[in-house]
């Protein structure tokens, strides 16, 4: 190999795959296809790109909980770790279908009816269905472009009272407006643990809000919050209402706290980085810096070393 | 290169260092382009002679050593590193002193360094750097920030003097990240970088330092303002588009 060839790249394919995955996984919400296009152009190596994409896209899609339309447009499926049957199959309990997903293209290619063993028991389904209905109502009220889903992640075969089970509520709202150089997403995950012995439902929420503005610059918001609450087990319809109220309460509070963080920026938080005006409250006297130089000379002369 | 710059516009600014080193390893042939076009967070070293910290950048680097503006010595020591001419060094010393006062008045802390060197067309180039750690454990006077970093890089090309005026071309970059964290609202992080240019023909009657300083002050004010009003504002707008505050929902309902 000549010296010239060596400078082209000293990385192994394995290292290149790792780097490519890193870029793909760090793409902001809704931007992985743009990042993929750029990194692919830089790599000029289809094998490396394809290997990295095949590994990174499923992880990205699940962590961003992307929502894909069924091929016949009869509904949509969310891609999350909670409804994953295998890497390319995701359950939509609302229509009792399983969606076949192409991760890299980010499309749903086909659907099939879910098997009985993939669906929860009718006892669980009553809770899941009632909660799904309430959450759908709530999401359509507060998120102009929100999607949501409710899955059973533990104890889906429980047939009657007497055992624990767990539901998870996913709420996702994304906006992509590349023509305005702006993208963003709101993601919440609410785990609901139904504890039979205590007759309580333990609620754990994880909220993540991101926004990216990139017209002649690159500025990103990354906000995360976790919270907890609980309620008592009631019949499915009542339970659905109180759980939805808990979510509504915490999400509204969180939105308020985001607003507060923003309104605190100019006078408190941002000021700790740089003030708008100097401590003297007047522009810096650049025309008069001789006086500073004189002060310096005096200080030097008073010190041990002479300025000459 | 275009694709590399495209990636730098998308990857979260807080990961820009990692992204740059990844790009450098993928594109070794473009390393000088990448290093000159992608700004990265500033590093500091301590000047062993003066005990003061100084900022490292491409402009005070030779081989693996960096020249301190305080002692004018390379760290680690270097046999034949380049130095500004005695006349320019005099201006550099003055600029460092004055800029430190400017920095203290606006930043209430932080570190600054100014470097100057002659360029090929009878003028010179000056680089003004500021690094501020505004977190509550460092120089954050008000103690609101869990983490807070502001890095400003101002490079001014000063053209040769003609009939009492000179042309000043300023390119400024600000990189920042701020995080607040508490029980009730979780972690809230905004990070970003923007770069702008400004050109001016100015009379040199009041001196180069006065002209450069005024331009930098104006530019920093503009950058801070557009980060605050435009860039942060746009991300806030996005949040309110995702989930409009309830007052908006309620006022909109009667219409629909």
C-alpha cells in the first residue's frame, strides 16, 4: 500500500460501522433519513452503511416511538419496545393486528391478524380498552398531532382479579417542518402497575421533549422528566378515567414547568453565562482604554518588575 | 465536506466534539477543512510563569505546543515556534489586558485570551477567545445552572491601512450549553452554536483595539440576543406547537 492510500482511512470496517451507528442514533427527532443520506455520502461504502443502518434504525425507531400507517390506511401502528413481537413485527392492540415493518424505510409493509396468544385475555383487554378510549380522547384534546397506544406488558394472560398486571400508555407528538428548519417531539411513557394485594395502581411517567432549530445554526432543546403517582384499583371504566386524569395533571404541570424554564432564561439562567449589559450598565469604553493601560503600567511599576 | 457540514448541523451541539473526531477519522484527507470550519469547545492550559490560565486554539498552536498570551512562552516549551513581531506583540499584550476587563464586566468570571499574528497581505489577524463556565460550582454568580458553558471565538482579519482607514472582517462563533435540574421539572437543557460575519471599514484614528473591541461587543450582543430571542424562542414555539398551553386550547374551542 502506498502512503497515499493509508491516509484515506485507517479505520477498520467494524469501527466505521460503530461511528455510523453513533451518528444515526444521535439524529434528532424526524431527522434520521437526512443524517443517513449524509453519512452514506461520507462513507462511500454500501456494505458498511447497510450493516450500520440495519442495526441503528430499529433502535432509533423504537426510542423515538415512530408511528407508521397501515398500507391500507385503515389505521396506524407505533413502533416501541412494548409492543414488539419480533424485530420487524409490532402489535396494534386497537385493531388486533400485527404490522410488518421495514425499519430502514420507516414504513409498514403489511399486516396480519394477531394470534390469540399475542393478545391479552378478555379480562385484561377490558382495562386496556377502557384506558385506550380515555387516553385517545385526552390526546385528541391536547395534542394537535398526537398519537397514543396502550399495551399490556405484564400479566396479559391474567383471567380474573387476584393477580398483578401492568399496562403501559404511550403518547407521542412529533412535528417535522424542515422547510422552517424546525423539528420536535414530545414522548411520554406511563407505566401502570396494577397491584392486586394492595388494590392500587402505581403510576410511573417518563417524559421527554426535544426540539431542533437549525436555520444558520444548530440549537436543540433536550428536556427530561420523571414522575410518580398512584390510585386505587376500580372497575375498568372508572380506572381509565382516574388514570387519564393523573396523566393529564402531570403532563399539564410539566408543560407549565417548561414554560417557566423558558421565561427564566433571559434574566436568570442566561445571565449566568453572559450579561446583556456590563455590570456598569453602559457599553464598554473602548475609546478610553488608555486609562486601563495606564493603570496597568502603574501596577507594573509598583510591582517588582519594571515595565522597561 | 458538504455532507460533513450537514451532519454537524443536525447532531446535538453537546456532542459536537465527538462528532468532529468521528468525522476526522472518517475523512482524514479533509482534516484541515474540518478543523477550520467546525468550531469545537475551547480548552485551557495554565501558564507556568504567570500562574494564569489561557485558552488553546488553532491560532496559538505549533506542533503540540500552545503559546500563552501572558508569558509569550510555548507550553510545553518549543524550540522555534512562531511569535508575533515586537510591535504586534505590544498590541497583543494591551488587547489581552483590556479584553480581560471587558470579559469581567459582561461575564462576571470566565477566561479570555487574545492572539495576533501577521498575515500575508500586510495586515494582521487577531483572535479573541472567551470561555465561561456558568455552572453553580464554577462562575455562575446566581447559582441557577447545573451545567453552563459559553465559548466565544472572534477572528478579525485587519487589512492594511489605506488613507487612514482599514477593513475589518470579523467571524464570530458562540457555542453554549445550559442545563437546569430540579425535582419538580426534571432536566432542561438547551445547547447550540451559531456563527456570523461582519465587515466594516473604519478609521484607525482611535486605534485598532478600539475598532476591534467595538465590533466584538456589537457582535456578541447580537449573537446573545438572537440565541435568546430567535433560537431558544423557536424551540419554545415548537414545544407549544406539539402541546399548546391550555389557555390556547380553551380560547380556540368556541370557534371550532
